[in-house]
C-alpha cells in the first residue's frame, strides 16, 4: 500500500479487466467470500453463531 492507496491491487484489477493479465481472484474465491458475508448477516439477524460448512 502506498500513500495514495492500493496502487498495485488497482493495477492488477485494471490489467485483468483489459485482458492484459489473468485475474488474481477466481470465481471460487468470490463464491466463498459471499458465503462468509451471508453467514455474518444471518448471524446478525438471528443473534446466534453461523454454521460453518467446509467443503475440503
């Protein structure tokens, strides 16, 4: 990170969008990130702990 923000990460994202480089994040990564966020919201709604499911 620099004083201006996440320049390397921004450049990697732009390069991937332009087809100049492969994406550093896979669709599977995105799926798991969304599952974590949904579990957190579910926990907030229910006041309990989310049930974690591993797919090893």
